[in-house]
C-alpha cells in the first residue's frame, strides 16, 4: 500500500511538472502539443489505475 501511495505521489508530481511546462509556453508546435498531451494522458491513466488499486 505504501508503494502505491509513493507511485501516486511520483506520477502526480510528474503530471504537475508537465502541466506547468505546457501552461508556461506560448509557442508550442502542434507536434509538441500532441507529444505532451500523450504523456499527460499516460500519467493520468497510471494515477487513476493506482488509485483504483488503492481502493481495492
């Protein structure tokens, strides 16, 4: 259970860093937006899966 909580913290930290990066840029290319959105989607999926595992 502790490992799950640590993983959630880690992925949440990574998500916040990515969101801050995206929000701080005014000149992202389409490719950069797509790449960052894909990475954000993966992080969101991992966080959700870990939260579900924690509840069970």
